[in-house]
């Protein structure tokens, strides 16, 4: 059975970038193109004090095809922590507490190891308390939660380190209730939400419209409605799960820009970056220019609020579905911010998905050279996994494709050089770069600075420079872990006309490039990676597990499906 696969390279010649008056339209066009790629949620964007976009994308309910909208009710996840922090600041303004107070001032029978924990430590995740006690939805009484929290093992002495702690924020909610005499949600509603004009934020108090709750999805699995959060447990109260809409969240930030709910004095404390650039319920980055927080859940939902203070840009993203196992906001964040700042970006391809059974495609394939690759299914998506240079060249640069392309040859030379260097401490095979001594010094220095002991290496890929057609960037991963499952040091070795031109260092995880396969017609698929902005159109035909791949007119034969 012979199968022909025709792949037309998707070239990024479409760009988005407009003047300020069209920024909202450009963001909308971008997000509409991400819907077939899996994006589902609602987004509001404000620039220079004006809302330029407030729309929903994807489905709030896949079964009845109800679309997400600006009125859809999502979970704020850990973005909720800023409401708890603001409530503490409000109580400080009212003279009910100070952030220097110890928790032993508010709770009885605090163990000695926790007696020095201050409210400030709870707010900044420097208390040493554990991250969580159980699942968000496990039922537990307030008294039992407090008992377990106080009896939990302390990770470090208060103030000595940073450990993100949901437990600490639930204790803050208890302090809010104790000092105000009303429930946590009642306090937030009375002193924060109502003055800000927010009627659609809370757990139980808002008059929710049943049809505005959204279903959450992890891959193809429906994990439940946001209505679940209307009856929160103490594993959530204070640290996450407050429900809201895009419109209400924008009202919240705009209230914080004034002294409507908090004075400038307490806001200065709240937006001061302490350990790990964390303030009170906010991450405070870039010398205060960016205030942000995000949150997610095992349900697949996500939320992120980013406030660029100097640029006066505010972006709130709610998502109710994952994209290839990733929280939705994390995949589109970079492009959204670029567009909101008026920058130009490349567009994803525009296409419509056709229902097609992709299971016959799943398996392991082998090129004539012996290089292998896989097509797998994960979280409801069909993925082409590219982890060899030959296939990467075929997809990304078919006109220059060859089984012995310059990039394939370069990889082999670096592999031989690193093998000898790491086995025999002999860097002589780097001589092809004209800089074996320089590379020896630089590589050894980077290993020493990072403290790597007997590292393993893996030549990952070589790519042609976008700015110089004579230059290649070869990425080599170094790790103490021979399987490279953990974060690795990534060396980017630049060669120009085969001669050494520079070395860059970064850190990250090593893995195959993943292109999702979206059916767009009979035997046709749009392969695309939203995060890598790379794709191609594949036409798949044939029999007997023997494949021809045709990429933009370049044909590669005898690709076998081996299992």
C-alpha cells in the first residue's frame, strides 16, 4: 500500500499591525484565527484608558455550541489572591490590623515554629507554609482546615525563602472574617466589588444567570462547569476560584488606578516587589512597570491579568480549555501583548476544521536515512512530532532540503566534536569551526558557572539564521540527566560560512517540535504550531504503509510506517 503525502509550506507572509484605532480589530482577527487551533475563552483589552476589545472566542459549551462571550462567567483561579490582598489592605486602612501583625494575634494555639509568621509573610508567600493541603473541592470545615494548616510541616523559617502557598491566602481569608465580623465574600463584595461597580464577581452573592456559566475542558474531556465554584471549600476560599467576567475585571483594575477603594499609601505597599518579585497578591516585574498574576486548575481552565502601568495597557484573559495540554492564555499571551502595544506579528493560517478520523495516521515512521518520527494523539489532538533534523528541514525549508543538507552535516560535526570532548577532554574536533580553543574555554566556563557535574550532551538542531543566509545556529543541550527530562542548559553555537561566530546560553526543556494536524478536507491537514508559528498543508494518500512526502514541490520517497 503506497501513500502520498503532499505538504505545501505555509509561509508567514500575512502580518497584523495597525495604528492605535485598529488595534482592537487586529487582536480580534488574530483570536478568530486561533479558534480552530484550540483557543477558547474571553478577552478584554484596554489601552490608554479605553476598552478596545471585549469578546469571547470558542465554545462555552461544546455540546450545544454556545459561544463564549463578554458575559460568560469564568474562574479567576489564583488571580483571586489580589482580592484577598486588597481586603487586607482595606482592613489596615480601617485600623483593624497591620501587615506586621503575627498570625498568633488572630489564631489560638499557634505552634512555636509558626508563631513568628506575620501577615506580610502570608501575603508574600514567605511564611514557609506548604502550598496546599488537599484538592480544591475536598469538603472541609473552617476549623479543620485551620487545624491542618497550623499542624503542617513548615518548609523553612518565616521570611527565609519563597514558597507559593495557597494555604497562606486561606488563612488571610480567615483573618479578614475575624477582623470584619462578616464572611470573606461579604467583605469583598461590600468594600471592593460594589464600590468598583462589579456585580458579576464572587462565589455566591452575585445574581448569576445560569446560562452564563461555562464548561471547562481538558483536551476532549469536559471537566465541569464554573458553577462548581459557587460552593467553594476552604481549600479554595481566599486563594482562588472567585468567579468573574472580563467586564468586571476591567472595572477592578480601573478602580485600583484611583483611590476609590484603596489609598495610594497602601497600594504602594501592595505593589512593592518583595522576594521573587512578588508583592501583595500581584507579581511586580520590570521595576514596577508590569503588574500581573495568573492562575489555572486541573480542570483545564486558566486566567491571567497583565497590567502594563507605563504603557497603560491592561489585558485580562479567561480560558476554559487547554491547547495541546497547555493553559490557553500561555499560548497566546506573547502575540496579544505585541498587538496591544501596536507591534506587527505574523498571522496563523486561516482555515476551517472538517471532522476526520485521524487514528489511521498514528504511529512511528522512518525516513530512508533511518531517522524516525511519530504521529501521536494527546489530549484530543493529533500531533506530528519532529525530533530529527531531516524532517525539520523538509517542513521548514523544503527548497534547500537534502538528506545531507548543511544543517544535517553541521549536526554530525558537532556531535562528533562533543563526543570526543566529553569522553576524552579533547576539543580538537571543533577545529572545523576555526576556534577549537575558544570553544573549549567558553564551553568549560559555562559548565563551571552552572555547576554541572559530568554533563551529558545532545545536539538538538541547526537552523538557518533569519538575518544571515550564511549563518547557522546549532542548539546543543547539556544536562546531568542522561534522559534530558529536566531543564537543560542550551548552548546556541553560531557559525558563519562554517566558522565560529558566537555562543549564546539559555535554559529550557529538550523535546520534539510538535505540530498539530487539523483536518481541513478530504485527505488534507493543516499542520501548525501556534507557539512556534510554523506550519504546512499536508495531503495524505496511498496504501501499504509506504509514504511519499511532497513539500512545496519537493518529493521525499520511501517513508515507512514501521509501527
